[in-house]
C-alpha cells in the first residue's frame, strides 16, 4: 500500500499542477479547492514509503492506511476525469456549447473535490491522534542493494566453518602454484544469492600468498546493477594505481587502463557477475596485454563461468547446522559462555534459515538486541511473519521486516534472494502481475497494461513503452518473474506461485483474482480478474470504483446488459479474452478513462461506433476475432492510439487514417488492399513506431519511397505474404506478382536500429538487398532473424556477418538443398581473427524437406577462425533428406543441447565433445551415437535402427521410447556404467512427448 500511495500521490501532484495551468480551469469555481488538494497531497507524498509494513502490524494504523489509500485512488479518478473532459472540451468546435454542456460535470467534480478535501483533513487529524510518529515523520532510509560496491576487506564475523577455510587454501594454492602463464586463467565461485560467495572471494583476495604473488596489481570490481562501463573502467584504473579523468571517453579510459596494466602480473576479482558481456566485450581485451593474469569471478550462473572459460569452479553450499549456529552467535554478539544458554533456541532458529548465511545474519541482527532466553523464544515462536500473512509465504527473513524498508524484502528473499531495492513503479508492476492467472504466460506486452494503469514513469525523451519494457526485464533480472528459457530475449515469463500469492495478499483489499476457492469481492475492489474456474461472473455494474477488469477464457459472459458500462466510469483497463462475446454494447462509449481494450478471441462481428468516444484509448486489440469483418470509421478519431493489433480477423480492409496515429508504437497485422483504405505510404508518418507487422503484402502497392528507413525507434519488423504452410498447398504467384512483391520488400528497408526481423511467405528467389548484401552494414543491431516459408530462395543470406545475432530460425525454405560457407559469409573480422556468428545462441532449422548437405567448413577464410563461440541450442526438425551432421561441428565447443527429429537420412552422431543433452526422435536411419564425452541425458524415441552406443562416459540418464533395439543399445554399456545409470524404457507413446526434461531449453 505504501508503494501504491507513493505512486498515486506523486502522479496526482504532477497532474494537478498541470491542470491548474490549463485555461479552462481558470473559469471553474473549483480552482481554489484544487489548490487546497495540492497542498494536502504534499503531506502524503512525504509519508514514509515503508509505512505500509508498520501498518500491517498495527490494526489502528492499518485502518488509517486503508483510508489513505482509498482517498488517493479517488483523487486520481478526479484528476483523470478532469483531464479527459478538458481534452473533449478542446476538441469541441463550439466553445459556448461546450461550456454549457460542461456545467453539470463541473458541479459534480466540485462536489467530489470538496468531499475529498474534507476526508483528507480528517485523515490528517487521525494520524496526529493515533498514528506513530515513525510513520508520519520524514524518512532517511538507506537504500539496500541499489549499488554493490563491496569492500574487499572481509568481515571475520562472516568466516565460519572449516569448509570456507579449506576452500580458501585450495583456491589460493591453485592460483599461486600454477606459475606464470601467458594466457588468462579464470576461476569461478558459484552459488545462490546470500550463500557466501563474496565472503570466500574476500578471503582469497586478502590472503598473504595472493598479496605477495600479485603485489603490483590487485583489482576488486563489484559489478553493480547500475554501474556504467565508464565508471567500471575508472574504478579499475584507480585500483591499478592510475588516474582516471572524469571527462574521458570509454576508448580513452581503455587506453589508460592498458597503460596501467600492460606487462604486469594481475589478480582481478569480478564480484556479482550477472552477465559475461562485462568480461567479453569490455575487460578481456585490455587484460590480455598482461603477462600473467588470474581472474576470480563470483556469480549465480554456471553459464557465465562457461562463457568465460573458467578453469576451475568452486560451488558454495549451504552452511551445516553447527556452522550456522556459530554464525548466528557471532552475529548476535553472544559470548562463548552464552552458547549454553541460547544454543538450543539458536539451533531451532538456524533450521528455519535453511543454512543461508544472509538469512542468518539478518535474523541475528534482530536477536542482537534481545538479551534474555525468553525474548529469543518469542522471536522463534511468534515473530517470523506479519500477522495474517498466508502460511505458504512465511520465511526466515521476514523477521527483519522493519529493518528492510518497504519491499517485504524478507519474505521475497526467502522466495527469491536477489530481490533488493525496487522503485515504487517496479513494485506496482510486480503487484499487478500477481493479478494474472496461475502459470499465465506474461508477455512483455504486459508493459502496455502497466502504462494504461498509470504505473510507468516517463524518463526524459525515451519512449514510455521502452521504459515499461525495462521494468519488465528488471523484474526478470531480480527473479520476481521467471523468463521462459525457450525465449532467448526473455519475451515471455511466468510468476512463481508463492510470489503470486504474496502479491495477492498485499493487494487483497483492492485487487482480487476470482477462482473456485476465492469468489468473493471486497466492497472497494479496484482491480478484478476472473478465471475460467468461476462458474458465474459476479455483477460488476455496482463496482463503481473498478479501474481494471480482466476476464480470461470464460464463456459465462456471452451476453451482457446493454448499459453495463455506464456506471463504470473509472475503468482504465478492460480485458475480455476468449469470453465468447458476440457483440460489444454501445455503452462502452461511456468509459471516458478507458486506455486499454482487449477483446481477443471473441465472436464479435463488429465494434460499436461509440468506440470513437473513448478519447483516452491508447491500446486496442482484436486479435483472433475471426468473425470481425470491419473496423468503425470513428476509430480513426482516437489519435492517442499507440497499440493496435488486428491479426487473425475477417477484415478485408483497414480504414485510411492509420498515419494520423502519431503516437503509434506497436502496429500489428496492418495491411493494404489495393488503393482503398490504408496504404503503405501512411507508415512514413509514424515517427515513433517501434514494432510493426505488415501482412498480405501481395495485395499492397509499393510505397513511393522507403518509408521505414528513417524510423530510428523501430526495433521489430514483420513482413508477410499469404503462403500455404504445407509443401503441397503453397500459394502460387505469377512472375509479375513476384516482381511487385520483391519491390515492396526492398522499399520496406528498416533503419539500422532494428533488432527483430520476421519474413514470412516471401515468394522471391533472392532476398531483399538490405538483407543479402553486407547485412552487417545495413543491420548492425539485428539480434533475431526468422525466415518462414521463403520457398524460392536457394541460398541463405550471409547471416554469419551479423555481429550481434542471437537467434536464427529457418523454416520451410523449400529451394534450399545445401547450406555451407554462403551462410557464414565473411564473418565478423578483427585484426587478428574472424568470428563466425559471434553472438548466436540458438539455431533452428525446421521443415526443410529438400535440404541434403550441411557444411561448417571455414577453409575459405584465411585468418584464424572462432566458429559460433556462443551457440548453446541446435534444433533440426523435419529435415528428412539431410545425410549427416557437419564434420567440423565438434569445433563449436559451446554447443550444449541438441534436438534432432525427423532427420531420416542421418545414420550416426559422433564426436561432439560439448553436448550434455541430446534428444533424437523419429530418425529412421540413426544407428550409432558415439564419443559424446560430456553427454549426461539422452532421450531416444521412435528410432527403429538405434543400436550402438560408444564412449558415453558421463551419461547419467537414458530414456528409450518405442525403440525396438533398445536392448542392443543398452548392452553397449559396461556393467559398472549400467549400475549408475537411470534407465527407463517405454513403448506405446505413439509419438507423444511423455518424459520430463524433453525440451531442449530445460
């Protein structure tokens, strides 16, 4: 609630100040009351951000806090209604008529403002009489976790147990005992958050032997989430004994660092590494100039250490019980003779902390002020959660709630220890996601929902949608959302059940997700989500305070009352997905504050003309409304539209006027049909467009100029011609049509900033020039490249020249028979070497029914070559004529997970040393799997000839499904290896995936 109050009060203050400057308000008799409201809001803006935590522990304070929250929502409603009617008044042609029509509204709003001011006065009086000063007083809270400049000096209180001492000695001996080397040696310390990685690194860094060996240059860098590359370089220079001029550029700083360390022996610690790019793209190059370099890295990610080629990884485990108790006693400042007094209770406390040093230290901080055994017992028995918190989300760190500011950080640390210090906007975004159904796939487009709720704060000249997407990725980075691993760009995520439960608890008085267990609504509900398990949707017309209504796949609202929306004047978000609607009532036009309308997957045939009255509308989605045949002309009046999605409908034409949507950010499935309606030339006026999909290009006319070339905000471009998806049902085009389509594609050349390109159904035999000729110059920032059903191109473009490409997907390229050096092109060249696909992580080739040969040979490149150094995943599906995997595939040492399905010409899989996970399915000729020395899991299904296994020494798990020769395959393993293998054989799956860990991404 403190989070919500902070957002609301600051937002309302900003809006009210803006309203007072507007000319129309100067004529209103409520101007004085608006000024009074501004003054009151300043008081509430100064209330402590963590006051909600204190309110939860005090019933009187909680009641007061609930009143504050309710009145703040009312204030925002009033402010937004004023703004909406101000906009209507400016758009009205007749000023006198406009003012006369406005008078009843003025009177209504004036009454509401006066009522709010009276309530605010009463709330302030109540706070002075009943509420602790700690809540009302100004806050001087130290933010936790925003910056992580950890000193390299170790706190000996944290050094507990024999394990850390042994680990220190082992790693120090390893580092100093290996002699001087010309290559870089990287050592990793791996473990979950709060488990003691930094403590171990500090012990090693301060060890006498390290100091003696690397006495010239020792550098400790803490990789803060907010530190810039230039600040990091400045710190490295200073630690290396140099001087960093504050005005120097990145290149100048790199040169200054080189001057400090070239020819030296260096010991570098990189603490809290969350991404390898700091090392690979910034620090590795200058560090390579040293004569003897050893790098110690602490991280939660084994993948980062793999990318940095760590020669040794030490994994930090949870503390054993006796060590945990020792840490608790040290940190709570108990003398040795007090262990007998507090030891029994302390043992029970550390069990609740689950061996996590951070949890133990936080709890010890609370216990340090408790001097008697009885107080420790009370802590153990009754202070581990705030009263009323659901049992499922109680946790060991909740004890420190009042010390950890307003984020319920203790509980979150139990669920996700990386949760640190969120801004009020991020907290609100997180709480909003908790309203969604369980296991809901949260697309990054949820950011538009946050914008519609008014959560997102504008940052300078950046598009607000970009800021909102940053919020989304920040929640993933903090483990509050879990990214789906099959999406390399983290475009889809989910929320852990416990985090969702916590979010719902924190907003229980204002937001409800209704399911079969919970079908009651609080009286003042502001946000309501209804799942499909609810038999009957409750009456909502009386919920006058409702701001957000979400209905997911529920056919109980197939028909609604015509006037249902008249009373819901405060509704900002209306999401009715798969609800079986056959029509939208005209009364939707009364929702003057509505900013987002999503009616995907309904049976509606038309949208009401009253939609043109929704002057606040920013987002409209009708995706999957297969009976929707037209869009109302009144829609073109809504110039605030920034998101429009109209794909998978029965539309035969898009109205002219899309070019008037100057705020357009995301335009999906727009198309031109001849000379009527929308034309491609209208795209030229959409200066803020970031994501664009144009379909049915075979019906379009070429634009007069390259309309996308100057669209510097454009990040995603999808281009589609109608094309049958099956080989025997491809759409046929005349030569003249193909020529016109090729001209259109060439005219739709994007700017250099584009990151995603999707080409679907291209019938030409040569890719557009901006793709096929020197793509590293035309598309230097391209990270995701997807080709679907480009049926006539026999040669793929030189994608290996793209410097930051992460994902390459090729599907249904019927004319491709061979893939070889043409895909690599010239690679990405440097003075000393060439890298082919320097950033590619995922390569998918699907439904390539004529593809026969594949080569990854680099003989045509004269320099030394790094071959796809970051590739993790390879999927080949339905490539029946492919005869063999490339001989040089083993050179891609980063490749870890491979899925081969429907590759009927393949007879063997041999010598791929990096692969740890392999799935082979429906490969009719596959006989042999050999020399996969790191393979840990093998899943074979519908491979009738598979019978030979050789040199699979690391294999731990073997699944064989409907493989008739599984016994011959099993007999290839020694008795000793068989005794250690998890081996499961099944028949009768009929091609269905039936075992866990079947996805290449998990």
